[in-house]
C-alpha cells in the first residue's frame, strides 16, 4: 500500500444470543462419547483445559444433541449468517460514519456454510448497498479468513480511492458439530468452536484511522491435512491435526521471517501482534515462535475464554480490544488457516 494510504475506519463484532456454558457442554459430550473415543474423565479434562468458559451459538445447547441432516444445518446457516451479517455490517458502518450507499465494494468471508447467491447478495439490499457495489465472496480460508479478507479489502480500497470498502466475516462453526460422529477430532471441535461475526470499513485517501501497511501470506507445502473440511453425506466435518500446536511452535517463525523479507516489519518493529486465538495450546506456541513472553497474548486468552474459537472473525474481537487499549505503535494481525497458511496484515501507528 504505497500510493494512497488505505485506512481502517472501524471494527465491529457480533455474536448470536445463545450461550454455551463449557461445563454443561462437557457433561453432555462426555455422556455421548465417553468410553468410545476418549474416556469420560479425558473428555471432561479436555473441555476444562481449553481455556474457554463460554461460547455463543445460533442454537441452544440442546439442539446440538440430535443429529441433523446437511440440508437442515445449512438452512440454519443461511438464516443466521444473514442476520449476523446485517447486524455487524450496520454497526461497522455506523462507527465509521459511512452510509451503506457509499460503499463501493464489499468482501464477505465465510467457510462454515454454502450460500449461492452469497450472503452479501442476500443481505445487501436490506442494508442499502448500491447495486453497483463490487461483490467478492470468499470461501475456504477458515481461521485465516479474517486477516486474508482484510488484506483483500485493502487492495480493493487501494484500487478505488475515496470509495468505502466493507468487509464482513461470518462463521457459524457450531453447525459442524456432529453428535453422530464418534471421532477424536469431532470431540475436540465440540470443545472449541463458537459462532460470531465481525466487520470493518476501509477507505483509501485522507482521513483518520490506522493506515494499513504491508500484507502477506505464507503457505507451507504438503500441509493440506493440517486443517480444513471434509465432505460426506451429512455435510461438512472438521479436519484438524492434533500436532498443530507443535507445528506452529516449530514453523511459524519462518512465516514471520518471509513476511519481513517481502516488506513486512521485523519482529522488533512490531509494538503488538494481534493473533487469532486458535486454542489454549496454540497461543503459547505462537508466543514461543515470535519470541514473546509467556502470557503476552493476554487479550487473545480473554477472547478465547469468553467466546471460544469462532474461526475467521475471532481475530477482530482481539483487535477491537487492543485498539480500545490504545497501544500506539505498529500492530500486526496474524492468523493461521487451511492450506496450511499464515496470513498477516500490518496496521501502522495512527499518526503514520
């Protein structure tokens, strides 16, 4: 971003109304799967060690105890994802002082359901988007989708100076919970995932807001099996390698190094990393890889505790709190997703 500064005008977040208490979820999961893929006591320990107290979901906890066909789960996705899309988009636009009709492009990131027409086509008229706004729906980026989506939105803003660009990220991860599937991966997903949405407004040109600096990605070869979806007759099922935290601790530093080589800041030039909190074991792995002190990613732990891992939107829940704390200096957003890929976006100091 060199010719005209692209500025982040606002960040907004939203969650659905239903609260999942981690202890209740643990008891239900232990009753369903105890003695099958894990011992009951191991399931209870797994839930207790996630660092999560509560999560938000589009349906009450009891709904998830009954197997649901893909058609029903995706129908819930279409209904609830549109509701969250509208709510968080309106909030972000209001915070930015931008009318929906001024938006020149909209990026929608979502990987937890299938919507064709895509979510912004369904919700855009209700929001008041111009019929000439460029639409870019993005699928398949998983937990990295928020950071990669922000990078894409910044490039669209750069291409259309003066036009506001709206980024909306919606993930309903709980709809991938499979009470019919007695696998270790499914139990782990049941312990981690929540639902949520985030939105940002950007614009290239003069104004307030943090300028967006260098952006980048790093994809490791032959790592397709670390994270993603599989598809079977019941719909989407989680692919999640148990060795992910060890991989992050060993290999994330090389992604940060390649980002610096491509124009990103060196580790010593970053005031604070703003990381997607994938899980309680991933956070210390990130701290070790980045040379941060244990516990440095404190806001990430707080977000994980309160809302769990919502995939792509989660990093913006962290960013919202970091910005409220007004740290100054340079921030770098970082997230990991299917590919296996690390995504980075730099937010320069407010007065840069």
